[in-house]
C-alpha cells in the first residue's frame, strides 16, 4: 500500500501502523482499511469499538475478513461464519453498507473473497 501511495504521489492518504489506536483522537479518520488482519486478533471486539471511536460520522470501515470458517479457516476466525463476523462488527456500533464478492490478491495469488464496508451513521 505504501509503495502505491509513494509511486503515485498520493497526498491525501496516510498509512497508520500502530500497535494501539488508543492515541488517535475521537472522530479523526475518514476511512479505515483492515484487510486480511482480523484473524490474528483475539480482542477483536475491543478493536472494533476503538475503530468506531476514531472513525468520523459517515466514515467507512472496510474489512476483508480472510480465513473465516468458509474461507480457508485459520486462527481466531476459523470457527466463525461470515455472518458471525458481520454481527460482531455491528455490535460495535457499525452498520453494514456494502458486501462485495470479488477476486482479490492474497499472499501473491488471486483469491475470491468478501469485502465488507461498514458505516458509522
């Protein structure tokens, strides 16, 4: 992602890689991209609430929940169906706006999967 931003001289995107987002101000982000990450997280509910806190009203939280029960199950999402992931995110205050089934790049190969776009209304 960083390489694409630099190569294309994109100025209105900032990549934030932090162990904790607690240092970010309330309602400070317009868009949160979280792709192929949540299967590593044990405390997803806490993270989702923090993401909701830092996302601006009408902002977008875009999630690619790779490795859920029906998509090469792995780690913390292995027991969860896609619908369970959606419910978990909605319980943090988000509402599902869009659900896309697309061909995506995953570990240098193509993979079919869902992109979920949630809003903070």
